[in-house]
C-alpha cells in the first residue's frame, strides 16, 4: 500500500515538474529588455506627419533616418544623418518633390543613399541622398514612376534582387517595378478592396498580402497569380502580414469581430485555419509586427500604444512563447527599425526601434538588449545575417531565378564599404506599363480630374507634351533626310562608272 502511495506521489511530482519546465522554459532571450536612448541621443523638433494613414512614417539605415513630416503644401519628408542627434533645425532641408502627402518611405536595402517614397499624388519616386546629407531642399528625384491612378499607400523593395520595387495603391493594384528601366513589369489585380500590407519571403519568390476584404493571399509576384488564399482576421480594421523567416509560416496581426486585437500564425500550405492565435487587448490602434529571423523573436507594437510586446517563435506547439514587454508612458505615432548590420554588437543589441512621439516632436531610439556580462562578440546571438549585397540582378529575378540573400558576419563595427553604382535609365517622359499576362488599358494611367482647374492644367500639360513630341519628330525627320543624302553621295562615289571616270582622269 505504501509503495502504491509513493508511486502516486512520484507520478504527480513528475507531472508538476513537466508543467513547471514548460512554464520556465530555458531561453537565452528570456530577459531581453528595452533601453531607450538618452535625451541628447534623440532627434527633437520634428513636425511628424499627422496623416490618418496607417503607416510607419519612419525608415532608417546605418547612415540616415527618414521621417515623414507635415508641410504647408504638397508632401515632404526629412532625412537626417544618424549622428546628427539633438535639436533639429526647423529650416533643415527636406525632400519636397511630391505634390501630395507622403504616405510611405523605404530605403534601398543594397544602397544606403537611395530611398523610395510614395504619395497621394499617385506617384512613386526614387531619390539619391549624398553621404553628407542634404544642403538644400531636394525636389528633383532620380526617377518618377507613374502607373497608379489613385493614391499610393505602400512600397516594398525586393529582399535579394537589386532595383525591384513594389507599390500598392487605392486602385486595388500592386505594380512590380524594374527601377533600372522605369517600367512596371507586372500588374497584380487579384485584390477586390484596399490593400493593407505586403511582405516578401526570404528569397523574394513569394509575396503575402492582407486586404480590406479580410483575405490573406500568397502571390507569385512575377506573374501575379494567387498560389494560396484564405480567410484572415474577421474584423474590418487594418491587418498586417509577414513571413516567419525561412519557414513556410506567416504571421498576421489584426482584429476579431469583437474589435479585440489579436495575432495569428499560419501554415502557408493550409490557410483554412491558423496554427495558433493570441488575443491581446481591446485598443483601437493598428499593430505593426517585426520579426528577427536570426533570433526568432517577434516584436508587436501598436499605433498609439506606449508598449512593445515581444515573443519567441518556435517550430512546434504552442508555436510561440511570451517573453516580456517594453513599457513607456509616451504613445508611438510610428516606428522604424535598424537593419541588423547597423546594430551595436558590443552592447548585445539585437534590435533597435526608432519611435516617433507626435506630441513631443521626437524620434527616440529604443534598443533591445540581451543582458551579457562580457563585451566580446556573442556568436550565439549574432549568426551571419543578410547584408548589403544583392544576390540577383533585376533581369535575373524577372527571368525566373531565385537565390537566398548574401550573408555577412556582424563581428566588428559596421562600415558601409559597399556602395554600388546606380544603373538607372532615367526616362524623360512618363514610362508606360507593360504586362505580358493581363495587359492594361493605357487610359488607366491617367488620373481623372476632379475640378475644372485640374482639367485645364491636365489639358495644358498634355498639349505641351504633344508639342514637344512633334518638335522631336521634326528634328528626327531632318536628321533622316541628311543621312539619306549622305548615303546617296556615298553610293555615287562608290559606283563602278564613277571609279572608272576617276581613274581615267588620273591617267
């Protein structure tokens, strides 16, 4: 009897230990904490955009910080060198080329001096920022890309192919641009409503999107065909999506029918139901997810929140574990994040946010730190990570090739040693859209005028373009006539009769 009682106690003890071991799971990221920068290391005096668009309004790389700001007319954004912390001069030069409010900015992952922006003026523009920053307001872009006929809300660079850019707009289309030529090579028309977000997988062979029609889609970006589709979140508010590293899993953030915020983890091959989900709270701000594939950590920050939650993603059930939460009394208007190659490895920094405080006009860096006593390079938390070299050219990717990103070691300090040359064929007129699969009416490129003044300005602009084309054709006709005359003279000189006549004259 005593033996049976002892066996019973042992079994209960083993079950309790197993349960405790699940709750107290060993993890090197269990004690990660957020460390905000001191006031003198922040960027003060910014007129951060007050647009109602659900964007991040901030982009950063190891050289520059770009923040979307308000302007009296049109749209602009501010570019600040990363070392120019402190109070920002209100007369600091800005990028002012857009005629409408700027809605999104993204740095080129393979050239720290090139940034793309999109706006309510229906255009996408590519800009070059000198190493020393801007000395005057920049109004002339490297290239302007026209193709959408409603405001452009999101842009996304390809993770491995150079000069491939995606844009989505309120016309429910996604355009795939070859920036080398200024042409839209693919038009993705599978969405029936406003596109909320876009995300590439690791090698850029697949694109995931969320939409106002509450559908999660996985798309082949070269052809525009939908490979997988399923119901996303049941709420109508904005949802976001990203791929979880090299696995075939996705994560979405959004709202349920009761307007509670939640995130879900999906298996790409079966989007009928999520693998896991978690309800968070009843706040109303859109949630932005950020995933670090090197540490398998997921960060979720809500617009208007002061906190940033973070989790560890695993390959088996329960598929994620709560780690901790960074809390602040100041709500965030937007967030940018530093690429891994720009982090401070001596501090064991594994992620760095750039948090926008709209009420204070402040951009505050927040570092996520793994507490370690040693200042030596920690190889276990810094594996080789995608660097600043493309693994494909635009033409190779468009022809069907896929390659993983080129990795680099984070050992030592970052130095921007690779600054590729720009190979952009800047068009002098608006580029046309070509699509070998679906086609598109050329009239779809024109934005419908809303007022009489807008109609007059559009007609005047088109008449000017027609006049320029006619003058160009006349000059070409004159040049063609000149070449024809030169060719006739050459043929006369080289004819047999003319040669005999010249030889007889010499004799």
